[in-house]
């Protein structure tokens, strides 16, 4: 067997002993954040929203700020309702790009992370390239992709996949690297195969970090989809942003911004809830 | 080995030597370490920290190989994890994402066997954990986690139980509770137990023999028989014999480190 089987776990004399703690993002994303607990908290959050929205509305009216500089919230909400039938198809296009690109990027990223962490040498070799992919804004490639693939879905889906994949990969790899030799030894003592160790020990241990990666990847994907739409092609929420701003239709512009924030919050909440259900043992 | 009384030992360690290859060169953790454990005997292994106790236990369990020497169970060489050997690890080593029931089901899932529900329920009841099946490890106290780990190890009815400082992280009272539990379980259904510990009191309370390892590389320095009847009541544990034995072992371990004069009591020497 590989020399990893020789590793005797170092135990601490105190503490829970549930493996090492996760770095960087940790799971603060899952432990704190929007974990709303009581009615009082909900009311307080709503009260703050009312105060802010009301305050903005009142001061914009008081100082008679023109709509093309900053429309009041009431105008934005009105635009959201009246323009929604026109915006909806564009929302659909953005979602298609996001789902398709994220599905491709996340699957590839996840599989790569799982495979590559099994081979420390391969991991060391490809690590700088993954880092390059993570740090390079994939938006920069969109003009090139458009040249090659035209103004359809393809360049955007590719950009989303390129943006989300490395995020999923780098976080999942952190998860898969958290080998707890005591738990692996436990499985081996019952005669577990490499595959069983992967599914029953490594994968569940990596799950919290995988979820963090999926969440960040999805949000990066949304960012990239909208950015790519702003670069070229006649459809998508990003295209609406450039169109409305060029036509100085600010209420409509902010209605789209509002939709994008809601999308972002939905992504966050989805993964937060999945994490709470399946990875709450971590916290 | 025990040719005199006609029994063959259950588990035999012969000239176990283990060298770890580390970044800073070879590290010899065990050096020609030999000992045997008879069937249904409880043998404790004590020794200074880092002397190779866990290394020895992992070799006995087949979790890793030896550089030279061998371990045999019933005369057959151990060269990998063995179904008749159960391990209780240092700290409970439960899987935190599984509740207690699922943790105890884990070995059966790996082996593709159906859990023996009646036996597991009996064990859970035995250690006072019935009704806790749906709890997650983080919801259980250290003592409860360790009891769950013992149930997990016993659920497969191993012939040999290897325990690596199972109660090292517990407070004294919980630890004494757990010691009594191990004794009770053993009186219920005797098994062969190898018990690694830092606590000489614990070693004497539980074992038929106490093996003292020397500092690294680990070798068997001496073996002390513990001839007291079981169950070992508080009265027995308070006798002068126990006191003297405790001191003798303590002196041997501490004495080696601080080069004080050697222990007064005469251990049974091993060569
Ligand atoms: N995988 C490994 N690679 C290199 N050295 C190791 C490895 N495992 C253990 N060692 C070293 O071998 C020696 C014996 O380790 P071992 O864990 O067996 O000691 P121990 O008696 O169980 O210690 P403790 O009482 O602290 O649990 C130590 O010096 C340790 O650092
Ligand atoms: Mg140890």
C-alpha cells in the first residue's frame, strides 16, 4: 500500500477531534450569515429595509433629484412591475447561460478536484494553472469567444463554465485534501476499498468545502454571464443593463439590478440551506 | 512460548522492528519488540510518550507493515486488516456526519453485511446508550462518544480488541467509569484485549499483565504480572500490593528518564 498508510494520526488531547478546521472561507458562510432565527430578527431586518427605502425615497423627493440620476424606489418598483413582461425573456436567457455554464464548469471542477487530490504530484503540476484560471477574469476572454463562436449562447456558456469551474475545483480540492488519517484508518481496519474510502470518508469530509465552492462558483458564474451579455449579443439581463442605461431609462435599469441581486441572494440561500441540511456537522 | 502450561498465545509479536522514512532521515520507532497475548487475556502496554505504542498497535492490527519481524494471530501471520481484530482508536474517532446508529452501522456497510441488530441493541443497552441512536457525535459527551466507539468495535464480535489510549482524553471520573465498563464487558464475555495507556493505575486495574516499553526505539523493557482477582473492587485497588506495583512501574518509566535508581520491585524480565 502507499506510504500514506503509515501515517499515524496526531491526536490532540482535547477538543472534539473532527478533523482539521477549514481555511479561508471556513464555513462562516454557513454558520452565520442569513441564518434568521426569530420573528424579532425578521421584523428588525424588515424595519431596517423600510427605513432605508423610505429614507432614500424621501430624500430623493426632498432634493428633487432628477430620475436620470437616481430614480426613487417607488419608480423602480413600478418599472419592475410594468416592464417585467419585457424583461422576463432576458431573465430566461441569463438563467439558461448560468445553469448550462455552471453545470459544465462545476462538474468538471468537481471531478478534477476529486481525481487530482488522489495524486499529489499531478496536483502540484496543475495547481499553478488552476490558480491562473481562478485569478484571470474570464470576462476578458469574452470578445475573443464572440469572435470564434458568434453572438449566441456558446461564448457566454463557455465563459460561465470557465469562471465557475476553477472556483468549484479549488475549494473542492481543499475539501478533498482534508485527509483525516484516523478516519481512513478506521475504514481500512474494516477492509474498505479505495472506492469505499472515497465515498464514505473523503467525500462526506469534503462536502462542506464543496458546497462553499459551488456557491462561490455559481455567484461568479452569474457575474460572468451578465458581464458577457454586456459585451455583445442582443439578449440577456446584461444586455438590458446596457440598453436601458444608453436610453437613460434609469427606473428600468435599476429594476434589472434588483433582479440580479435577488438572483444572487437566491443562489446564496440555496447553498446555505443545502449546507445546513447536509454539512451542519462541521460547525 | 507458553509451552509449560500447554496454551498457545492468541497474538504473538516477534522481533517487531519499524523504521519510518522521514524527511530528516530514518526514524526507528520499534526495535526488535517481542511480546505475546494469551487468549482472553488483557495486556496493557505503557511507556513514555512517543516510544512507539501506537506504531506497535497498528502493526498488530495490520494497518501497517513492519520493517522486520512479524505479528501472528492464532499462528497465522497478519499482513493486513483482519476481521477478527477490532480497534478502538485514540479519541473516539466517530464520523461526525453520521448519527450514532449510522456510525455503528458503518463497519457493516463497508463489509456489506447486515447489522446484527439484537447484538448491537444489547451492547448499546450494556453501555447505557439506548435511546441515543439519532444523536450526532457533537451532541454526545466525550465519555458517551468513547462508549459508542467501543460498541462499534464490539459489534462485529472481534476475537481480539486493540485499544489505543481510548480514555486518554477523558477526565479521571469518566475514565474510571469506562475502566469499570471494560471490566464488566470482559467479565460478560471474555475477549483478548491489548490496551495502550499512559495511566499506570488504569493499566493495573484492567490487565493481567502490564508491558513496559522503553523510550524510542520501543523495546519491551519488562512485563509485570497483575495477579489480582476480578472484579477489582475499590478495596483491592487500595491494597498495599497494588500501591507497590504502581510505584514499581512508575519508577521504572520515570527512573529511565531521570536516571534515578531503579525500581524496588522485581519485574519478570524479558530477554
Ligand atoms: N508516519 C510516521 N512517519 C514518521 N514518523 C512517525 C510516524 N508515525 C509515528 N512516527 C514517530 O514514531 C515514533 C513513535 O510514534 P507512536 O505514535 O507510535 O508513539 P506513541 O508511543 O504512540 O506516542 P504517544 O504516547 O504520544 O501516543 C514517534 O517519534 C513518532 O514521531
Ligand atoms: Mg499513540
